C-alpha cells in the first residue's frame, strides 16, 4: 500500500445522506477479479445516463470537481454491503479522503486498507467544509494526517481524531497481514490453549 | 466479578492479544464466495502465502450463479463465468471445503452455514458479505468483512478488530396475526435508522425474539447490518441446540458434551452494561413494507406514503429523492400501490419456513395476471425439502416461477433483474436505488406479505386475505 502523505486537493460536496455502496459501485462491476480499473464506474448510475452519456448536473461531472480528491459527504456514508470495490473505485477515481459525520463500519475499515482516509467530524464542522466545497474558490483543502488537521484555503484548520494504529498503518503504507504474522507465535500459543476448550470448533 | 454481555464473552474467548484499542481476534469459521474473494486469493499468491486453516474455510458460489436449470453451462455473462471459475480454482488449489454449483448442498452462503452445521454457538464467523450477521441467530459473533480482511483471515485465521459497543434490543409481548420476524427486524430499523447501530453489536432479546423459530431469528439478525450494527446476536437456548444437533458438521460424542457445557455459559449476565437500549412491544408491530430507498423507510401497510416535508433536516431531501425514484406520491395509500414483480428468496427469507409461509397464503389462489413472481430457494437442500413437502407444486400451480438456489434478484448480479421502472415486492434486505436493477423499485416485506402482493397485484395487508 502507498504511504498516505499530506496533500492538497479539491473537495466535492455530496450532502445526500446514506450514500450506499450500491450507489458507489453498482453490482455489475463486482464481477471483476481485479482491484483496479473501477474509477470510471464510481457512482455509475448517478454519473451516466442510460445511454452512457455524462449527467452534467452530477457533482463529479462538473469541470471543477472532476479532479476532486476529497468528498465532503452527508451522514452515514458507505452504508450497505461489504464490497471493497467501493473504496477501490474511489481510489481509482482519485479520492483520497472522505469527510462525514458518520460512516458505515465495514466501509470505514475498508478505506484504511486502501490508503483512503475517512474523517469523522461533528455536524457543524462538516457543515463548514460542505460550504467550502460548495464554493469553487474555497474548495481546496489540505489533509495533514500526521498532525490530524484539515487546512482550509485561508489557512485556518480543523482538527480531527483518528485511531492510532490505523494512522500508523496509513502513514507507513503498512500491510496488516505482515504485521499480524509477526505475532504468529502468539497465534500458535492461543490456538493450543483454545483447542483444549474448543476442540469441537 | 465483572458483568459481561454475550458479545463480551465471545470476544474474550477469542482474544489473542490486545494493544490499546486494537485487538487480534481468532476466527472459527471463514465463509467465502466468488465475488469478494478473487482479489484476496490473488494477494495470497502474490505474497507466496497459504491458507492458514483450509478446514475452517468454506467456499460456495452464490452471488453470481444463474437460477435457471441450465446454470452449469449458462452463466449469464462472461465475467460472471470467470468469477465462478476463479472460485473453483481457488477452492481446489488451496484445499478449502467447497460446495460447487451442481452439489445439492450449494446455496446462499448464509443459508448453508447453519444448514451444514458449520455455524455453531459461541463461534466467531466472518465472510466477505455484510449479511454474515445472519449467523448471530445461533449466539455466534458473525459479521461482514472487506476483501483485504478476507485475505487477512485466509492468511492468519485472525482479524484485527476494535471492540464494538453493546446495544440491547428487547421485544416483548405477543405478535399479532400476520406479523413475522421480518416485520420485527424492519420495525427495529424503522426506529433506529440505518446508522442507529453503527459501532455496536446488537443483542436481540425478549420473549418475542426467543419465541421465534431459528429461521425467524436468522431473519432478525440478518438485517442487523441494515441498522448499521456490526453484528446481531441472540443467546443460544434449547431451540438452538435442537437445530444444531445432528447436522453434518456439528460436534458429535464427547465433543458434543463439551460444546454443550460451553454453550450453557453463553448468555448476558444480569445487570451487564449496554451502551444503548431499545424496547419494543410486539403488539405495536404491524405487517410492514418499505416505501423508500433506505431500509429505515418502514411503515405499517395500513399507512400512506409520507410527505417529505414532515421529516427533519437532511432527511427531507433524501425522502423527496426516494419518493421521486420510487414513482410515488405523498399521501397515497400504500395498499393502492400496484406491483409488477415479486421476489421471494435471499439470505433474509430463503429458508424452508419462509416458503411454507408463502405456500399457506398462496394455496388455492393464482398470481395476478401480468405479475412475474419468482421464488428462489436459499439452497439446494431447501429446494429439495420444499419439493418433497409439495410446496413447489402449489407455487408452480399458482403461477410462480420456481428456480434454482442463489442470491438472485436480491442484488441482481446474475440475470435476475428488474427493468427500469419495474416495481417489486421483495423479501430481500435492501431497497437501495438500482439494487435489483437500474431504475428498479423495491419494497421490502415478509414472505407472507410478498405472497399476498403476488395474488392481488398490489401491496396488500396479509391480514385481509
């Protein structure tokens, strides 16, 4: 996984609540056996009409926002299925950070495994950033994970919280499996003890 | 002594080690299907890793499989075919337990787990599918994971986790006529909203829950994820034990006695702490349907399509969007909404009991002209049993299309899809925009309610039939 480095990018406003994983990437694109190439299908049904033409009103189809790397979203972003195709599509499109008041659990975890930072903010702070995103001149934000700050166009910043372990993995681009395998001794010891009581399992 | 919830106890039993907020949890069963696993196996191969515990890893194709009788040669799409072939190759190469298409035990992963006795009380069970919550009905800690986590479990038989909070949902009293497990679980989501359970594991309790059959309990837990919860769980009892006993992979002999002893400890201690609680009276639950594009958009069948302006905040615009997408008008009676299609099946309601409910409603009646009604049993064994009980004969006679097992039109990855604008009475779990096909309109409900809709051609109060 690539390291998550401080970056500056355009934020796109998506105030709709409950943006679900079927909206993020509909089922016909889950037939792939690859992780890549899903960016063009991100938000497929919102982005393209039935003839495959771009729907001009959709935010990521607008000139300024088509290069967005941050989404400021309505509550409960990423609800629904466990499909990791959702963060794969976001990443492939170029989205590196999603800001909302809440995320669905599985989606939230999936983001971290793919170098995407989901940030949870209070409603009022999210609202400030939603207004920034809505105004072309203010829509540029800097995401500084190391210092846990979202820096606005004019230079003032909003702090955010992030789990220490997840932050460490993102900043260092670490693969979880490698980390867990360092604990193989502990796993083996656990299994031995476990097998005594749970032989039936 | 610290009072612990059922979730706390299962967690503690599987905790390998804990480092501040992050814990490493041992996984008892890993269920694998064709859609969320190919990239995980590819990752293993690239890193030269093996599957850590192939005998605890159960693979079955379900999402993509066609439900027509020629499905072993007709895949519906080239990409679907590749995905199914990839699972086949991975299952064989890594030596997994495997139920391919053509094996009578093949079916929806969450139906065959319990059916084959892989799902047992007190276990940790994961699968790259959010409806893994289903297995919580057995007092197991079961939840969906993403593909990176699938790879992690394949490689290590563990999962890096943060402990969730505890939430209790207690339903007491007597269910009214025509009210089922599906109505309970939808009504709970109607109260909590789709994010009400986020960060929590829900324990369902109360006599209205314990009086449900195992099938009903699975329906309730299945939709925990639709309320945002990581998992849903119900304490195991005698009914659970009876269900599990004698299944192909449930413990036998001495192991059975040992398991029983452990299972008896699986309950929430009196006065254990819950971070959140919700109490429902069974008498207040009606047969319900969803009107919108979120599972929280739940109303009693006797009500009317809501006016978006009666909602608060950002739900106003969401409701407007939903009503427009669904092609409805505020104030319209739900029972005046006509339907084009009926889908009976899925991991929520594709079990034998669900099909029996449908048969009861349908017996001696006909599917309304112009309505296409599809029944997709949850597994080959459910299908066989329904055929032996004469259920399929009644349904076919009534005009239902009786199909082969799989996920089918619940997520419409295979050719079973709605056309744009088509309206469906569905027993599945999600009514999202485009879920059952682009432009398709889904109303979620119980099998009995879907059967009633098939007969009248309208959303119908099953109590009136």
